[in-house]
């Protein structure tokens, strides 16, 4: 998908930047595909998650569940193919998080899970957060991730407090977050296959070059999603 087609599908304006979205995406994909698998590949398949509170919302970040999330079980087991793709996704997240300086960044894939279809977190940088976001209209009413995963329409929030004051529904895992961008991932046929979510404590953070790099990540990531 070209950057122009992506922006049209995601229903967001082109970032105000001189960076080449296509060039960034190509470099990200090329470098991620060459990333060596970590010696302990098992670390790719397990991560800490918070306890969940009312309506499935995250509890305080330091109230972690006793057991880490088992991504291998969700993917149908560990395999060389899954390991290679997860390695690439982790490399993409690490690079874009470093280049943008954002406080939190994650890649999710739409998959079938025990409770139905959901967005499953595959790779991230930042504080522990929930592993699955149900792809249902009920959950989308208070979750940007689920809403974008269902509609394919990206969301950019410059000021969370103002957004809430104006009646916007918001799923809170970290009360310090003040800006967010949530963008869809598409396959070659334009089908929604996941999302990228990024957050920061600074207001209006996801604009210009920062937004351009997040969009480039969205263009590069689908090639590495597990089958």
C-alpha cells in the first residue's frame, strides 16, 4: 500500500514533514528483516500485564498479574517463522520508539482468541499494558484501540484531558498520558489486520516528523505479522 492510499484509508491528513514516508517504511522493513534472533527467543513470547479492573480497564501499572501473558499460546505455539516475525516487530518498535522519543509504542494484530476476535499485542516499548483488546462495538465505545481496529479510521488525540472533557471515551492504563495516536494496519487488499498505538505524557506530541515515523511503521509492520 502506498503512503497516499494508506492515509486515505486511515482517514488522516498527511503529516507536515519533509520526510519521505515511502523511504522510511522501506528502510524500516529492510533493517527489521535483517535483525538477528535473540539468543533467548523465549522472551519474545511472554510479557507482563497489569491486573484488570472494572470494564476490563487496566488497574494501576504496578499491580501486575501473577502470570505473564503467553503469546505462544495465542499464536498456536512457538515456531521459527513466528520467532523471526516477532524479532522483526520488536526491532521495528525499538527503532521507532528511539527515533520518536515517545513514551509508549506497541503493535497489535487482529486475531481469534478464546473470547472472540481481538487485537493482540505482539511487540511494545513502555510500561506493561493489557494484552488483548476485544474487537466488539461495546468495547470500542471506551477504547480507541478497538474503535480503530473495527473502523480502520485513525485517531490522533492532542490532549487527553480535553478530549475527555468534551465527552470522548478513553481507556486509561496510564493517567499521565496526555497525547495518543492510534492508527490501523492494512494488508495488501486494504483489510484491517491490526493497529499501532503510541502514547506520550506531552500534549500534541504526535505531529510532524513524529507522526510521519509512526505512519511509516504502519506501512512496514504488516509484512511481519505472524500467520
